[in-house]
C-alpha cells in the first residue's frame, strides 16, 4: 500500500535509526525519492539527496518540503534519555517544537503522512513493569519521557481534530551495528559488543539483573516501514503502539557473548542511568500491534548476538 513515486523526507537521518531507515526506504522508493536531512552531511548516505536542516527552523523545513514536493515525513530528530537529562530545557524544545512544525505541515495538507517515534521512556516507576500493557499508568521520570508522552497526546489530537495521518511506535532499546548509539539508557547493549571484540571485557553502567525491553535494529526498521504501509483504517492507535522484541539483563547478554568469546568478562558500575532504567518496564505487551497490523519480531537473544558479533568483526 504505497506509491513508489512519493518523496520522503527523513529528519535526523544521521542518527542510529535514521541511517538504516533511509537505506531501507531507498530500496523501496529509490535513492532520489528519499531525502536525508540533518545538521551536517552523512557520508553513509551519499547516494541520497541531502539537506542541512535544524528542525527548529520552521521556514527552512517548509522550504525543503516545497522544493522536493515531499509527501511523507519521518521525524527522528530528538535528544534521548541520558543526554536529555543533561540539558532538559533544550531537550524539551527540540523534542516538542520539531513535532509541532511537522504536524502543522500535515494539518495544512502540505504532506500526507507523518512518522514520529515514541519510546518506553513514556512509562515510569508507577507503571506495571512486567508485560507492560498498551494502556496503563504513565508517569515518566525523565525529560525525554515527559516530551514523548506529551508528543503522543499531540499526535492523537492532530489526528482527531485535523485528520492528520500520524503514526508512531514506542521503541524499546535498539541494538544495531551500523551506527553509534545516541545517548540512551539502553546503549550498553551496543557498547558491550564493541568492547567484547576489542578488549574482551566491558564495564556496564547498569547492574547485572536490570531487565529491559530491547530489539534488533532490523526488526525496529521493519516494524516502522510496515506500520507506515498499512491502510490508515488498520492504524487504530494514534498515540503510539507498544512494540516488543525481546527482554534481557546485562548478565544474560554477557553469558550469550561468552559462548562466542569465552575469555569475555563483565563488571558492573551503575551510574545515573541506573535510576532511569529502574523506572522503565522490564518487558512489554504489544498485543495491539500484533492484532491490528500483524507485527512479529524475527530476532531472539541468540540470533541478535550472532548477528552483532559477525557484522562488527567485519
């Protein structure tokens, strides 16, 4: 259910999700129809048209939309959980104003469809931690989580009031090998592979039994594209869909890595990110995503570790 000739703008294309999303959408729509935008050029995406863009500059954003006759926008620019706590006022400004600029464009029918990612950070210490349901208590404890919860409400409001076709997923921690992590609390699950291959040891900033929802980047990208391509009537949740892949602790991941690198060792020195992790779910119930548009993950922990180690070795 997509028009191969539609032009797509990816804002924040140089980030952990952006690079892989741009590559995958380019395979479907062609490089020339997927425009990458970020604060500075992205060498990995040299095949795509590129625009320098600060999403807070509304006029510049409007100009790019008009220049390329963009019909879909993927808004990925954001300050993540750990980074956002260091600079709360800017995190709020970036995460909220950028969203308003894109939703207003859609309200004015300048674009047809918007993708905006949410996160498990919308949940908080009062949320049920095991098998967290789609509809539950949400009292986030980070600026990132507060901004994502507010953003979900605005997406829903723009859909109800103005018919904006905006779609969203609550990403868990994302694990991929193509780009560096972007300052999130789940980043250990990427760093650990680099350190295991390079130094055969890793000091983890979370405690050994901290279970968190995670997902291989390939699954996250596939979920994003699948959600954007289903007919509008199948998208029954316009805040953001729970999305689940797998859930594990640093200790469980270290044991899986040791199967491939027997001499690997891990130590634990929890820092400020531990309190953030403790406020998040340990596992996610995504029954609605599975029922409404047929979501199904591909990667378990074993396959994820094999994939990460074999690709990073190259």
